């Protein structure tokens, strides 16, 4: 155990990683002061063999990946077998062989250049004074795979471990055969999930946790008397948030299209409002006020009526995942964009606090391996299930982008990369697996 969800909110301020070392060990080395037992010797030999075996497999200098060389529409995507294979450059890094990835609306936006200004600066602070390009760029923020090699100071993982992770947006993504991450961004994959299922979870999990824990202040200890409204509840973040909040004991109301009602009710939603059946604001005003609103839709109109649904003067919180920060820095440049965004947030937060006593906050995607450790435990306990809408082979990445770009998601779109046999990804070329097994499993889980 590296961290707990109750401590997750501190990660937005400063990343503290808590290591729990076995008794009678030397911190950082794991050499036992006592004479090792035969079991310990065998375990050490096993890890040594795995490190050398998997390390010896790395003989290629290039790999296959889907990349973009400029920002634009789906036509900018191209597959290449000549992308330089990543290498471990930090002692805390792990090299991962990708078995499955998944797409999110963020990938569609990043393909078009969303966040390019700020993300380029994060990748290389010296880029402010230089004209270095970020291309070729590999998209994909979710990964499930196998550790191939570890840096010298990695302690939580060994070659051969099955892992999952949310890839930070400034790093090369998962639509490739290999990628590198630090061990603090990686977690052991739930044993109960295949790689295809596991790849659907990390991005939505870390985004939901960032919003619900960091911004809204919710946790397993304080949700039993909370009413939470989720707008756009049938997508990836929404379907994960429903399950997490129900596991914590909250009352959950969801807005979605009528044809997604069965899905969200199957995941545990207590009330469902069909936004296609009339004025959604009027329908929600007839319900009891809420303690938290998690807004996955955004927009001026949604923000206006959602804020009006919160309990006044009771510490209620509105959290939106659709902030103008990256749009502002892209449109106005780094300094002016940050200034505009800061002024906007400060103005809205102060106005709502003084007029209604409610808190206005932005939620952000925050990749974090220790948080995924807790999610993994909940998955293996049967409290959280993956919701996969469609699965595409690696050769059909552009078609997968088109699927996500259509909107009206009912879960996640997954891409099988490694070619391992997986019941969910076995399909004919050009015929994605969709709209079936995961939904049925989710619906029966809470019945």
C-alpha cells in the first residue's frame, strides 16, 4: 500500500509518496540485516532472473506507433514502424509493453492542438526560448501492459508485472508498443480484469478522484448523507463516478439521454433525468437540492442552472471538468491566458461564495499510481466495473477516434495493442465489439 484515497487530496498540492518498508530492512536498498531465509533467496533470484530475461528481450531500436506530425482532424493520424523505442532515462522509471490502450475526449482535443502551448512548456521548459517541435506526438492516455524493464531505484515493480496507468498529457502516449512512466504513475493491474478491460479505467478513475476528492472533498467517510448530481453521466468519467460514489454510500442523480438510463441505473444511479425529454433544468429543480454537482458537460447554460441546484450556505460545491485554462493559453499565449483563466476562476468563485455560500471549483485530470492502487482493490472486490462500449484492433485507430468523436458515449472505446488473446477484443477486422458485455455485467452487478 503506497497511499490511501483519504490522503489523495494532498496530491494536488505536493506529491508525497509513502513507502512502508519491511521490518529490519535498510531504507532504499532492501538488503536484510538478518540472514536471508531460503524463501527470500529464491524470491531475490526470481526477481533477478525476470529483470535479466525481460531486459534481454529489448533488442530493437524502433517500434510501431500511431503518431501525428501536425495538429488537425483524423487525417493527421499515421502509423509508423520506425518510431524510436523509449528508454529508461530516470532511476524511477519503468518501461512498459503496451497490451491495450483506450481513447478519451481529451485525445480528440489534443489531436486538434488543445493545450499545445502549456503542454509543450511542461515537456520542455526551454521551449519558451526555442522553436523545437513536439512532433511526432503519440496520443493515448490509458495503458494496461507488462513491465519490461525497471530503473535502478524502482521498488514497487519488477519485469513481468502486469500494470495499468493514466499517462500524463505531456508525455508520449499509449498508442504505441512501448512507453515509459515513473513508478509513481503506475499501479498493479487488477487481477480480475483483462488488459482490454483494465485499459478503460485509469484516465476516468484519476479524473473522477481528482474532482470528487481534491475539489469536492468527498471520501468514503463522509458520503453517507450526501446528494450528488452528475451531468453527462453515461460517459467514462460519469460511469466511474456513479460506481465510486455508490460504493461510498452517496445518493446519486444523473443526467443522460433516455437510451442510457438502463446503463447508469445498472451502475447504481438512484435518479436519472433524461435531457432529451424536455427542459433538464426544470426537471432537476423539482428534486431536492444537492451537496455536490460534478459537471462533465460544461457551458454557460449548464453552469448557471447547476449552481442553482446546490444547497445554499451549507458548504455545497460545484466542480466542473470543463475549464477554460488550456483554451485560454492556446488562444492568448501563456502569460495572458493564465491571467485570464485565473481572473475568471477568482471572479466566479468569489461571486458564488458571497451570493449563495457555495464553492465554485475546477477539476483536473491528475495521473497518480498510488490512487490507482486503491481503485484496483475496489475493482477486485467487485465494487467497481469497467464499462467498455467498443474495442478496436491497433490497425483501426482512426476508426476508434471517429467513434469517440461522435459523442454520446456509453462507456469507453478501447484499442487492443499487444495482440494477446482477450475475449473482449476477439473480433473480425473492421467490426468493433460494442454495446454489449460490459453493460450487461454492470447492470447485474448492482441488482
